[in-house]
C-alpha cells in the first residue's frame, strides 16, 4: 500500500564533521543496498561522486550548507522502472535542471517491502554557483526571491505528493498518497513510532533491545533521569508498532463501512502469516549475527593476547637495555662529577683566588666562567651521545620484537578474514532461501489483495445490497 513519507534535512560545514557529506553519498550508494542510482551534473559512480562532494566541501565557505538530504518512500504499487522514472521526474521538476543531485533507490533484499529513495541535492546553480532552491531560506526570504511555497519543506512535500499520485494514476492504480497528517485527513488511526536503521538492525539481527534509564538531555534539569523502562512498559519499538497496527485494524474492523471491515479482516489474516515468517527470519538473523560476533570476539581475543605478549617482550627488552647501559651511565656520571670537582678545586687555589682579587680588568673571572661553560658543554654532548646510543639500541630491540610478532598478527588477521568468508559463504544459501520466502510472502499477499479487490469490484458492479454472496469475509 502506498504511504507518504518525505523527510528533508541538511549537512553543513559547521553542523557536521568534515567529510560527512561524502560519507553519506558512499553509504546510500553502496552496491549491496542501492538497486539503482541516478544523478545530474555530478558523477553516478559512488566513488567519483564522493570525490566530487569532497572537492565541493573543500571549496565551500567555512559556514556553508553543503547539501540537502531527501528520503522519500516510493509506492509499492509501482514497478522498479516506474519508481526510477518517478524519481527522475520529481527531481527534474524540483531542480529545473539547474543544480546537481544524486539519488539512490533501495528496493531489493530487505528493502523489497519498503522501497525508498535517498536523494542528495547540492543547491548551487551549475552556471552561476548561486543558490537556486533556497531550501534553508525562511518563508520571508523565499517570498522576497519569488520562490514557490510558504516554506521549502512544505513545497518539497507538495511536489512529491503531486508526482507520486500522477505516477500511480498513469500506472492505473487507485491508491494515492496524502502529505497531511492522519488527523487532518479525518482518519482515526494511531501513527506508528519511527525506528532508526541502527535500532532496527539491533532488534531484528542482534538481540531484543532492553530499555535503560538515561540522564535527561535537558540543560535546565541535567539531574533528571528519563525512566524508559517505565515508559516502554517492557516493549521494544517494533513491538509497540505491532500493537498500534493491531489496534488500528481492530478499530477498522468495527467500522460502519462494510468494505473497511473486509480490508481489516484481510490485514488481520495477512499479519498473522507475516508474524510467523518474521519470527523465523529474525531468529535466523540473530543466530547468524551471534555466529559472526563469536568469530570476531575469538580473533579479537587472540590479537589482544598477541599484543600482550609483544608488550611483555618490549618491556623485557627495555629492562635488559637499562641493565646493559646502567654501568655506562654510572661511569659517565662519576667521571663528570670528578671533572667538575677537579675544575672547582683548581679554581679555588690560593694563587688563583689572589689573581681574581687583584684582576682589575676581570679577565680571570671571564676565563674561569668560560672554562666552566666549556666543561658543561662537553658533559652535555657526552650525555647526549650516550642517550642517542641507548635510543638506537632500544629502536633495534623494538623492531626485532615487532618483526617477530608482525607475521603472527598478519596470520591471525588472514585467518579471521577466511573464517568470516567461510561463514558468509555458508550463510549465502540461507539468505537466498529467506529472500525467496519474503518474495513468496509478498506475492501471496498481493495475490490475496488482488482477489479481494476483484470480489469487491464484482460485488459493487452487481449492485448487491449486502456482502452475503460472492465474498469470503463476513462482518
């Protein structure tokens, strides 16, 4: 069923770390997720697109807005080719062909049931370099520039609704999307809670997340603690969304409209089948994640033990060097003390003191100071020479120790890569089987939906007063 989802945000030099825009392009355009990519006035290849974005960031002013990000849900009723054409038409209308943009469509694998597009827009005219869309401008500034819409977000959302509904109409589908809230549409349905990709991955592929009490992010009351276990009542967001969906279905099942009750019964039965498959797939994904984590933990422990042995060997080598050079250091210190004592004794002699007293020109004093300074300089050079010799010996020992353990580390890392590759190879068949199961479940749902749509259509065309004949579902 087509749903409306259109999210707009931005990446700026002062609001994000350096390289964030390029990293986002690499993420949305990764091969295993992006079924199709398209671009205008910038490269389609994800690596070249990231380099292009990095160059744009380096040339932008220090407080520039580098790009705007769009995430839109694509209608499931459309084919993959129709979705690509829809994104192209939407972006051509939005940008007027004047600014660079890059889009990646995710609609395969895990995203087969949730097709969506990630779009990056660089609001710089390809000829003048000036901003064209003004997606960050206020309503007043947009009016001054003659830009459409009271606000950029509302304008973008309206254009997406228009193009998506046009595509659905051209494809012969009765479904439509509506950017308005459920309350504004007069629909009595509870909205679901958004689940981010990280939280969704943890819940479906790692383990069931547990709520924790965390400090409040409010600066006004930093001592306050948000008791999420009490708020969540022991449920995850996915479980709460399932409750919301069931609640909405039950509400629709009590509707006065018979067709609405039919669709509620349809969704109830389909969700029962979905739950069985979803539970099995989540359990299998968690088992695979556990196996991968165990392999990574085992090799991490081996590497940690190897580093501990290397550090112990380095400490032993440093201790040996200290013992090896301790006599030399002590001998140098003793010799320096003796030389300083001899100089001091020589300068304290009676004749030397008398010469200093009756030296009206100060030459004797200057000569004594120069002699002491020369001795200090020689001592410093000798200490530095010995320190350099010790450092060189320490570097030789450290390199010898590192060389012994470098090969062992390389061997462990190669074993880890091979073990992970074998694991992924073993999981490949299971993933393909699960993908076929998802496709079969989707095909079964669409087949059942089409059959019910046909029965309802026949019932309406026949002008029957009630649903008692030709329909499988009762009130």
